[in-house]
C-alpha cells in the first residue's frame, strides 16, 4: 500500500476529488494547512500598511491506495491540480506498513 500526500491550491479541491473518484479512490483526508516553497509568500497592503505573507494557504490531501493504483493516483492529482503557475503544489508517495478498519477489524488492502 502507498500513502500519497499532496499539497494543492484550495480552489482545486473539488476538481481533484472528482478526478480521484473517477480512478477508483474511495476515500481521502483533507487538511487546511499553510506553507511555502519556491513561491516564498508575497506582500499585501492592508489599510495603507504593507504586510509580508510568508505562509500561504494550501490543502493537504492524504490518500492510501493499493500499490498498483498509486501511479494513476499521482498522475490524476498532478493533472487535476495543475494551473501552470508557481505554487501548484507537491506530491509525495510513501510506503504503508499496514492498515486496520476499526469497525470491522479488516486489515491491509481490505481495510481501504
């Protein structure tokens, strides 16, 4: 199993969710986060004063899928989240040792 973690722009969430559903993803976790990368934030003017905004709002998606599905999920997220502008995000893939569905006691891929 693979854990796929993606940081995306917030307005892309629904498009990414629909695309993942179409490739067979049955669940995901979404967390509102703030961060920066190459984008490094920006400055804003509020009531005549200039402020540095160093951490930008992002969404962190976490999806656990069977090994065979991971490449399709990564590609799907990348296509759906793409705007071509700086700050589109990052995708990380990690190995998952095991999973357990609390309600039924199922483990491994059956728990997904």
